[in-house]
C-alpha cells in the first residue's frame, strides 16, 4: 500500500481503523542468594541499610565482581526464550545521577548483551540482558534535618539486586494480549525457578511502548512509554487507556508526542512523568572494572540441564502428541501444576483401551482443566483430596456409561471435599447411570413433558435449544444419573419431532 | 573547539556548577586540549578494533555465596545527613 | 637513630630479623621523623606503635620484618583518613582497607603514614592537592612531580623507608624521576585495585617507590601473587619476584624509540639518558634504534580515555553517602552541582568536563571510540618491538623538576610531562624509572619498559644499571 493510499484509508475511521503496536520491557529480579556484583544477601524488608557493603554503597575504591549464578539464570532465561546466546558479552556503564544510584552509573549491558533474538509464544524477543537494580528512595516529606525542605531517604538494601531486562519486539496488538503474554512469561520464569516474579513485590516490573498505526500500514507511529504498572490488571488498564488516548488524538487529527507516561490506577488517568532533566545522555561506555564474560561449554551445558520443559513447549506437545485443542492444551500447560497433575492422571489411567486413544487424553484434559480446576480455583490439585487415580477412574466410569456426566460431577464434588474412591461414592449415593432403555427413564421424560407445556410449545415452534429445560428437569429428578443424550432421544421420540 | 553553550551542557551532564568566569576559562582550556588530542583524527584506523582492556582474560565469576554486610552504623557513618536509618537527600520531586 | 633512617628498607628489615633492631623501635624512629615532615609530604601520620599483625605473629618474624610503609592517600585504609587529595573526601575514613595495603600489612609492613598526592591522582606536579603542594627535597622551590609526589618526596627525603604510589599515565615513574628515587609501575592487573580510589580504571596500577631497585623488588614481591577475588581485572602473577642480582647486561637488547627520545626533551635530560645508554653498552647490552610509530599519539589517546573513565568514576562523589555536601542547597540538582563545584579542584573539574564531553552523544566515536583504537595500535607497536627487543628505554620525564607554579596555568604543557610514560600505561606493560644522574643539580630518570610480566628481568636489568650509574640518592637526607 502506498503512502497515499494509507492516507486515504485512515481518516476519521472508527476504532478499527487504527492498529495498536505494543512492545514490552520487563525487569525481573533474580532470586540469587547474593547481589549482582557483591556478596551482600538479597533483602526482603530488612531494616534499611543493613544489606550493604563498600561495593553496593559505591564507596570509593570498591569494585564489582559478577555473580556466577546471575549469569547462569540469564542463560536459562535465554534458552527458555529461544534466544541466541552471546559467546562473549560485555557490561557497560549507563551514566546518570540519581540518589538511588550509588555510583552515578548503572552497570548494565548495551551493544553486546547476554542474549539476542528469541521468541515466547507468538511474541518475538528483541534482547535479554543483565544489570543491577537501583536502591529504594522513599519520600519522607519535610524534615528539619535538611533545611526544612522536602526530603527523601535512600535505603541501599535493594541496590545491586540482579535484574534481567527482557525487551520484546512490538508484536503485541491489544491490552488483553499484553496481559496474557506477560502471564505466560511469568509462568515460564516461575517454572525456571529464577525469580519470584511477583508484580506486587516489584520482582516483576513491566513498561510498555505503545503506538498506533493505520491498519494495514507497516510503518510504526510515534510511541509513548508507559511506566511501571505494578499488577497485571493495571497493565491491562493502563495499556487500554493509552490506546484510547492515542486513538482519540489521532482521530481528531492531532499527533502523538513521544513521552513517558505514568498510569494512575485510582483515577484511570495518564500523566506525563515530570522531567526536570534534559534529554538523557547516558554516555554508555564499556565498564572498565569488568572484563568480558565468555560463556563456556560447561556453563551452557549447566544452563541447558537446568531448564525444565516450559509452558509453550508443553502446550505444543499436548496439541501434537495428545490431540488437545490449543485452548485446552494452554489451560493445562500455562499453569504448570495443572499440567503436572494431568500427566499423573494419564499415567494412572487404568482404562485398557485408552492409551492409544487421543480422545481419552482430551477427556482427562477436560476433567482436569475444566471440572477439577474450576472447583479448586488457585489451589494446586496435587494438594487436594482428589488423587489422580480417583479422577482417572471417574472418567472411566463415565466413558463406560456406568455413571452419567451429571452424576459424575456430583461424585467429583464429594472427592474434592472428602476424597475417597469414586466407585464407593457411586455405590453409597446410588448414582449409577439409568439405562437409556429403561421404562423408568421413559416415564420420567413423559412427566417432564407433562409438566412443561410452554417448553413443548417452543420446541414444536423450532426452538431446539429449549430442550435444555426438559433435560434439566429429568436430571433433577434422577439426581444426574440420566444420560443427556438418552433424554434428548426420548423427548424427540415422545413428541414425534 | 568548544563554546560556552557546550561547556554549560556538559557541566549539566556532569552535575558541576560553574561560575560565569569558570565557563569562559573552561571553554578556552578545553578547546586547547581538544585541539591537541583531535590529532588522532589524522590516523588511519580503518578496521582497528577498540581496546578497553589490555589484558586478555575472561571474567572471573563470583560464587553466589553471601559475605557479611556492613552494620547500618558503619554504612551510615560518613553520611552527610541521616533520617530514619537512611541517607537523606533533598527530594527529587521537590 | 638517624643511622637507622639511612638504611634501605631491605637493610633495616635484615637488622630487625637478626634481632639487632626492634620493629617497634624502627617504626617509632620513622614515626617521629615523618611527624616532623617539612615537605608537606603526608596527609596523616601514625600516632602510636604499629598495629599487631592479624594472626598474632610478631612483626620481627614477618617476611617484611616490620619495615614501616607510607601509602598514597588514595588507598583506602580502615578508620584512617583516605581522601585522595580531595576536599570532597576531607576527613573520610573508610570502613575497609585496600587489598594491597592489607597484603603488605600481613607481610609485616605496618602503615606509617598516608602521603599527599594530586587530587584523585590527576596531575604531574602535586600542586593539585587540596591539602597543599608537596615540596621537592632537592629544591623546595620546585615540584616533586605527581601524582604520587608525596610518596616520592617522602622516600627521597628519608621520611619513610619506602612508599606505595599509583601510576595511571606516569604517576609513579615521573615523581620518582624528579625526586631521584626508584619507581616501578607493574603490569596492569598484577596488583589488585580493590580499595584504590579510582582515577582511570583501565590504567590505574599500584607500585613501589623506593630508594633502590632491590627494595622495589622486595616490596613488589608482597604486592603481587594470587589474583584478588574482589578485583575482576586482577591477574595471578606467573612467578615470584626475586631479589635482583644482575651486574651485567650481556646479550640484552635495548631499543630506543626515536619518537620518545628526541623532540621536546630537555638537553640535560637527554645527555644523562645517553650517558646511561653508553654504560648499558659497556655492561654488554646491545642498544639500538627502534620505532613506536603511534607513540606520539599516546598522549592524545590518554587524555581522552583517562578523563572519560574519570568522569564516570568520580560521579559517585555526589554528597549522598560520604564526603562533602554543600550546605544550603534547596533542591537535589543544586545539592549535586554545588557539592561537586565546591569539592573538586580545577584540574579534576577540567578532566571531568573533558571526559564527559568525549563520551557524550555525537562525540563518542570521534573521541573516546577513536582513542580506544589508537590504544590498540600502541599496544601492537610494543608487541612488535618486543619481538626483537628485551626492553625499551626512554627518559622518564622530559624535564627535571620545575618550579612550583610554573605550569599551573597551562594544562597542556603540564600534560606533556607524561609524554614518555603514557605509552606504557596504555599498553599495560611494566616500566621502571631509576635515578639517572643529575642535570643542573636535579635528578633525572631513566625509564626501562618490558613486556607484560617481565618484572623480574626488568628489575635485574635496572639493578645492573643502578650499580653502574652509582647514583647517590640523597638530596638532603642527612
Ligand atoms: Mg534496565
Ligand atoms: Zn554489597
């Protein structure tokens, strides 16, 4: 499409005329024992300035030494995100003054980062690099100690915590995309065991670069940077608000100004971060206190060995090998505890014909990802009273038509609250399936038709979905023991439909 | 050559206050030095890699093992201003 | 007691080890002498007996036998002022000790004094100290050189048996030359930089300033060794440092780069240099012309690289955690800019400005990046030269000690003092300056440089030359 055509295509269009283009910049605190460049232990709310040393206080004469585990974790992340790992990478100094930055520069990586390229899900990764976290600056208001003016206080406990910065390509297209992709990243990092990835604690932080362009255009518009949204919800809200703001400006013929914005979740408003600084000139140059990091074969092998199967790979495996739908596969794989439990169920499955049968895996996936997960909420099924054996057995009872689905859900309720053996529960509660040919069932269907003349009218008028009310009626009467398909068949038979 | 405006810009980056006189003087002294060092511009350095370190070693890595930290008294001992066990500074938001 | 003070460090240590002299007695003699310092060589002098060695060994039983040590102000020493010659660190007492000072302390060299220096090691005359200029013991109207001027003057005047200095572009060798003593800049990385207040990280290196070559070897032996786990740029020294014993230079090939031994060097300094070259030949050495084609550009590269690194290294002096903070600033920016305005001297400001400029957006490639490439060429020049040669010889400093105030208003002419010493710094190779006779009654220095880790051979050759030169290194020591 030529520029001219683009121009013609854009003006005044509805919401659909503009396409959001979003890239994320994520900072992750690594869960090493010690800081990035010194032996101080990481801090979790200790008394201020009790986890410091000459290095992380930036005392004169002190020097940084790289934490081996931080490199190891960085490599694991690089592998998990399918990055290209640099055989040699170097650290740079990023120079700027701020009270939370003790040396007047941050040791970070610049043009030779640890990892480049890569992909997670359908988002490409631009780069992954290591750096050190800043200290914590707390505003304390007026204090007589420094001339009565407003003051802040610096606590260097957090300063120097190892950070991994992950920068994506601008492959995201909506606020919802951002939220769910960040969820995938969090699960991936959690499974790697390299970080607590807790947004509320700041161990996972996310900035978004957002621009809009006419749909169909390949060019990027002017972007704004949305800073430090500290929950998944705020990320989604903030991105949505910024997309709306830009769309409104562009639709009104105004332009977007490149700036850094702060989302205030309480008011839902966006404000430009006030900057008394001139445009930053970080004067990056190679950190002369460190020499290049060469990634040896042993380091690579150790990182490879430490990377477990990750959500994206697991979901792909469930789709190709077990024939699960993408949705169902992701529901299990992206919550690793569900995936683990699901695999235990597969293994526990006694159904002799089931092993070769992908529909059997689909059935179990529904039981785990749907019925069980729905009942357990955030709880790990491994910690519940439902054993994989019990769940697999229950699924078998359903597939052999010994128990109808509705009754099986009642059994599952009992399993969740008390545990036990599904067959014993079926026996005890009299939940065996009602045979489809039984007179008892036909009589119950007839009674249901009798009791619901309006529904019958609707059915006769061609509203097929109205049959649900009749099925529901029978189910209530049978305590879920009837098979829905049997009931449907009998209804149609008796009404001559 | 470097003029007063550039001197002021650089001084701002370096967080140095300079008086009017110092700015003038700095401009002339830096210009003189830059004139001299700019002679490296004459060299043909096509394809020559930069040297950050003369020593060609790979970085040693530190085992992720804790070492004792300073006490908060020791950390704060030289601080010009202390409030609430922290280093007090004029607020950046002020 | 004055007789004790005239002993070399090695001789004094031998007396102590033999039981002829008490370590505390030796320390006290120097402490009294140092306290009477008339050269402004010290910024701090011990006020009591030497501390015990950590593991409880008696000083007399240690390898260095308790011979006291003066240390340049910029080495961090726990609880003892470590101010790097700067107002911004006035009264600063660090909570830790530099690795090299700690090693020497454990080897039995107790801390006698901290020596005056150019502020943050930036200078060649010691006039840039916030604590006043140091006087040259040979002529108190003249500078001692810098930046390790306090160390050099103190050793030359016999106020300390020996001293530690640091050398970034010549800061050990040049003051050693101007004060008529021995100064050695080791291979970059040989001595830990941990606890050395940084000027330019990729160039800074600690080294000994001593009365003779033998003492330099003895002190260096206990400075190098295992690499320091706290300094990622430090290296294990591949061998132990031996006592230098050579008396001849048979078969030794010495190159004289014409780029560093002609233009810009005082006649008297050149005469003394050539006289020593003649002696080298008499000792059996082959002296030949050589080329270091990029050496004339070393000064330019150096005065971009070192200021660039210093502009970043000195950013931590911001009035937040230690050191000076300007009073009365209303906001953060004002606190920063005024603190740094008041705390830093003119030369430090100049270099911070120069370095900030060289790294700033739009200038990096033309200045800093280019200087890094020149550095590559300079290192290659030396490598090629050492393929044919054992050592390279130059005058250490283009001039003898100049009068106080002579160059303070002309930064560029001050920078030219480093003309002969900067190339070795950029190449990271070891170089030693030894006294080379007098010119107009003032000392000159002879610089000998070798490939990385050639310190043992370098000390041996310097030892043979020292014997042959027969310099009486005592200005007014009596
Ligand atoms: Mg970052
Ligand atoms: Zn620390």
